[in-house]
C-alpha cells in the first residue's frame, strides 16, 4: 500500500491536488524535498544541507535573478525551456 501511495504522489498532477489540502509547513517541506531531489539530479550534493540553508540559498538565487534585470515572465519562460530539455 505504501509503494502505491508513493507512486501516486510522485505523479505531479496528483501531488498538486493533494497539496491543496496540506498545511503551509508541510507544503514547504515537500517543496524543499523536491528542490533537493532536483539539485541531486544535476549532480549537486545537498545531503548535508539543512532546510534553512536551502531556503537561504533559494533567496540568494532570487536576489541574483532580480539583480540581472529580467522580468519574472522571462525567468519563467527560461526555466520552462530548461525543464523541457530532459
């Protein structure tokens, strides 16, 4: 049963639906876990980083992106284009 639930939650559309009913703290933990998985996929070792360090790094990246003068729509389009390369 646990394997079936994990399989279903790994499907993005089901996870998006389940996220509607979760508390903010649980959503944050899931987002951080997904972000860590994405970083690991690209070869970054984040196993020794805490959730606070991950959030701080995400904030710094956001500041760097905003400092380069790109709009949020341009960044979103670039990220979607990079995600479709898989």
